[in-house]
């Protein structure tokens, strides 16, 4: 397994790192159990209408986000790498059965590194183009993913 510090920076990456007062196991659960995903994955007042997880390389992920007006946005993808309690890699470049998506946007590289009684949580989002990276920044990557990291930390404390 590659340590997050060993993943080379890439010009198309956006990165959020936090030290969270929770175990890697609990954070991994929050990222991989549908009922937990629904509680933290989008900044409130958005919500997750549905979460489906087939937690294995090649397994499908589907998270349906709902905006405050009730509009739903499905986000299908597949897992590329699953290392329990340490790392998840997923992409929207494919859907179930390795069917290419219509518009790939990103690959997520999520790491959970133990640091004493805490966890160094790193969310690295690698984009396909400079345009999609700029679009994600404009959508509020830093603020939105930061709010979600706070929600993730609060939920993990309850497990």
C-alpha cells in the first residue's frame, strides 16, 4: 500500500487533509456503509437519497445526492482499490461492468492513516482535465469537502 505522502502530487489534484479524532476503522465504515454514507456525505441542507456499495475492486458505487429543492443527482462509479481501514480509490470514469461513463470527472483517493488515537484523513481528488478541476474548485471543493469532513468527524465520534 502506498502511503498518502508517497502519492505524487499531480497538477489536476485537489486535496483535503484533516486529523480526525476517530479510528481509521470508524472512518472507513462511514465511507463504505450505506446508512452511514447517507448521514454525512453531502453538505447540509443537501442530503443523500440513496447509497449503494459493492465494496470490491470493480464493484459499483452509487450515491444519489438530493438538493434542497428535491432534485436528485445520481453519481455512479466503481471502486478501483479497497484496502480495509486504510484506503479507497474510486472513479466515475466507469459504471458497473466497466462500462465507460458519458463524462468522467474525477478519481477519488481516500486514505486513513493512524496517528495515535487519531487518524490522518486525506481526500485526494484527481480530475481528468484542467477544466474539470477548475469546475470542481468553482463548485466549492474546499468549502464543501471541508463541511463534509466535519460531518464525517462528528458521525465517526458516535460509532
